[in-house]
């Protein structure tokens, strides 16, 4: 009798824990490409990045030109002149490195601009996904564009278009 009750309890516990979890997929790349504000911000960020890269490359080119001039004239320079030229080259290379760090470092202008321009849109998308997940009872929402190990997922569980609709964009 005890075995029968124990078996019944175990069966009920197993049934309760075996409830299927509900998953959904989103394609963040697809969603973000459909949002004009994100596309414009990305283009603006790309233009700034290209401008900053040109500035950094110009500084590096100045350092290279100084070095090449030094190489050509090195045999006719006095030791004091050599030292001065070498210091000028090192200073110019340092300027280029500092400019690169200023623009592209972890706390650089590019990171600040990205945070300023892109994060608000990404936050709105995240909130829309979160609201949909809570409303529709999803236990997890996975980004298909960054899930590298995902081999196949049914299109039925992709809620990307629903996210866009929630944000006010129709596909």
C-alpha cells in the first residue's frame, strides 16, 4: 500500500515538473533593421567612425613621414639632432595612439556615441520583447541572430514580427 501511494505521489510530482517550458525566438538584427531610428543612428555612427579613423590615420601618416625623413637624413645628423628627431617621431606616434584611444577606446567617443544613439532603441526593443514574453507566458526568448549553436528552430516560435508590431512598425 505504501508503495502504491509513493508511486502515485512520484507520478504526480513528475507530471508537475515535466510541464513544457515555452520558448520564443526573435531576430534582433531583423528587428533593428526595420526601425528607421536605429538605421539612421547606425549610419551616423559609421560616418563618425570613418571621420575619426581618417584623423587617426592622418596622425599615423605624419609619424611615418617624420620617420622616413629621419631615415634619409640620419647619416648627416648630429647625435643631438638625431635624438630630437627621434623624440619628435615618438611624440607623434604617441599622439596617434592617444587619438585612437580617445575615439575608439573602451571609454572613447565611439562607445559614448553608440550608447547615446543606439541604446535607447535597443532598450525599447528589449522592453517590447519582455512585455510580449510576460503577456504570452514565454519562459525564455532567444535571439536567433546571436545563438551560434542553434541549428534549426521552427518559424512558428519566432515573434520578431509581433515585437515590431508592439513597437508600432509593421512588416
